[in-house]
């Protein structure tokens, strides 16, 4: 059975059985009808995924593989904040009058910084270090830029990556301040697993482990019953990932360079409401 399924089910059960409700607080998120969007949550969930064993993708509900890769390329490769450059509608509710999501996500990764070796943006600095300083303990990114928060339409949820080369394996730690578990948990896990694989391939390394650290792992009140339905589904084997091994430059990757073989899954069958 899919390892990602087992981890997800364990996390959801833990939240349902041991989580803490925020119903006593005046919360920021609201539903489309204006009702406060309360949650039940667990603090400090840490999950590990060995990318040598299998791709961590859910089978108990479908994860939109192509759209997830498209968004991670939009953020990390295009370094974009323009919603028109994204081939899905997942950011539509946060788009501003200028057609962007403000100085968030890809915008921050594209800002250049000065180093003794020259000027790099955050992505190019990682790629440089993986080739020239693979044993460095300083290979990381951070898009939670306090000076620009007031110009972001949504504060970053997954905000930092720390990369670590051990032997010939590239490992990574994804830090996430907040995770809407039903909507985005596996989406984020899948995206950053693929990112780690891309970086490993263009750096002459093998993908190792992705460690996912979630500060506030939560289920929204209107997601609870649907989450119970999802974790009760039959679990299937994880699909096989086919990745174009001819790509040697990170900026040459396209969505079409990734294929799933034998992806068996359950359709959700209904739209999940998203709190704003």
C-alpha cells in the first residue's frame, strides 16, 4: 500500500482524536458565506518520505499530478507571481487587480542577493552550491520575508527548504507554518518531492529523504466529515514515476517530463470548500 496513504491516515486520525479546537477564538479565515472557518489542529507534525522507495502520492484520493508540478515550476522555475502564467485556477481567489499575488512565493525566490561569488537569486544559489559546495550546511531558501509581508496577498505557508547532501543523496527539509491537511497536505509533499528529484538530477545526485515539518496541521470544521470518508477508502500501491533523465538543466524541465505509471486512485466526488 502507498506509504503516503499510511502517513496521511495516521496524521488525520491523530488530529481527530488528539487535536485542539480553535472554536473559542476569533479566527481570521472565513468561509465564502462569511462564517468563521474554525479548525481542529495538532502542533508540530513531522513526516519523513524516502524518495528511493516510492513517490509519496495519495491513492485514497486523487492528487492532481500535472497541476501540482505546474505550480512548483511556476514558483521555483518561473519565479512568478503572475496568475496568468499558471495553468490552473488555484490562486484565483488571491489575485490582485494587477494580476499577481503580490510579493509572494515565486517573487521572493527571484530576488537577487549578493555573495562573495557574485549575485544569485535563491534558486540559482541552491543550484550553484549543489554543484560547487555540496557539503555546505548553508544550502537553504526562505520566502517568509517580513519586510514584504504587507505586500503579499497570502503569507507563504510552505516557506523554507533546507537542502543537505549526504554521500551521493540529496535530502531536504520542508518547513511549513500552516497546512490545510485535506486540501494541500499531499499536494505540498508531492511538489517538494518532485523539486528534490529535479535538483538531484541536474546536480549529479540521487534523491534521498524529504522531511516535512508542519507547525500547525489542521482540519477545517467543514472538512472533518469528508476527511473521515477519505481515510476509510481502500489503499492502493503507489504508482511508478517516470522522469525524463535527459534533462540536465533545471530550467529545461516541463510538466511533460514527468509521467505516472499505474496510478490507481479514488475520486473525491465533491468539491472541497477553501477558506480565505
